[in-house]
């Protein structure tokens, strides 16, 4: 079931409801494959989400559809990262590596991880911003030439996305490409680096993955245009939402 983009709905515009987390992962994999297939040019840039929801999608991309993706053309980035060693269970890069990046035929220099060791969180944010601008070929984003082809995002129960938390300065940042987030305010309580709203939104397609009844209350607020996730969606040319039935109804299966 797809919710049409009309204001006042209690789900965000561009929402599709699917049965459960497994169906969500399959729908997201199908959408990823379709977007990649429609992307022309030598390089394809995909920005990955952290959190736990996308893990199954990553596994499906690595295991079930390897022939469907032109692995040699795709570059992988991260919307945010926790300042933990790359082998920590809290590392977003580690989750993506375990589920996808090391399981698929991906050239090592196509994985663009946030540096987290031997640097301060400020230095990490600056280094990652420079890495992104180097890939893009400019320090100024051109709306006609988005940085990413696809950005995958999740949401927290407080309405954060990536590490753009409500009421914290990072969500207001509109110049820097990546910023430090000294206090996450949510577990894991470690500093983070996050891409900023204009950078996450500089993407041909943005796909939010939302699962579980605990996300229901915040979806209603996001549908009203509130909270960081809604602000990223509003800035994106094509924001879609894949929502499982539990998150859409607030009722656990
Ligand atoms: C992170 C994230 C974050 C995440 C949401 C949803 O590093 O924590 O990138 O924005 O996507 O908190 O997380 P879940 O998928 O675990 O619910």
C-alpha cells in the first residue's frame, strides 16, 4: 500500500507499507537495484545508513542479487558514524562490512568510511567532508548534480536521522558537509560524525527504512513536518519511506 503525497496524512508523504522487516528488506533491495540500474555514468554513489534496520537489506544485496549490481561502479559512503574502533560492534562501518561490503565483490577503495581512530571527532568530520568533496570534485553542491544517487536512512524514536538529533546544532548546519556530534544523547553514548542536512539531501533518491511499533508515534510527527528526519526528507528531491506494518499501525505483530 502506498500513501500518496498529500499533506495531513499521518504517515510521511511517499510512504509504502510492507508486512514486516523481511518484506522491508526485500522492497529496499528491489528499489536499490532499480535505482542503480537507472543510474547512468561511470560512478554510482550510495550513502549507507547505520542502525540495525538495514542489516537484512545489506545481506540481501550481498547474497541474493550479486549479479544485479555493477559492483565495480558503486562507491559506498556513510551517513553517520560512531567514534569507535572499526571492529567495534557499535561501528556502523563494521555492520555494513559484515553484512555487505566484505561479502560482495567491492574494490577496497570504493568504501569511504569515516576515520575513527587516532583522530578527534572534529578532525574526523573535517577529513570526511574533504573525502566527500574530493569524490564530488567541488566543495559546492550543485542541485543539478547530486552527490549521491541513493541515500539510505533510518529514524530514531526521537525523530533523529543519521546523527542529526532534535534540538542539537548539527541539524541546523547548512554549510559544512560533515560535523562532529559530541553527545549523541542516545545509546551508544559515544561522539559521532554526521553528514549534514544539505549533504544527505543531495541525493537523487532518499529511502528511509522504518520498522517496529516503537517508531509509530514519531512517524506521526514526521508526517507533520517536524523533527530532523522530516527536514532531511523535505530537502530531498525524491524522499520515499518504507515502513513495516508494526511501525505504520503501532501494533506489534
Ligand atoms: C546510527 C544511525 C541512526 C539510525 C537510527 C535507526 O548510527 O545510529 O545511523 O540514525 O539509523 O537510529 O536505528 P535502528 O535501525 O537501529 O532503529
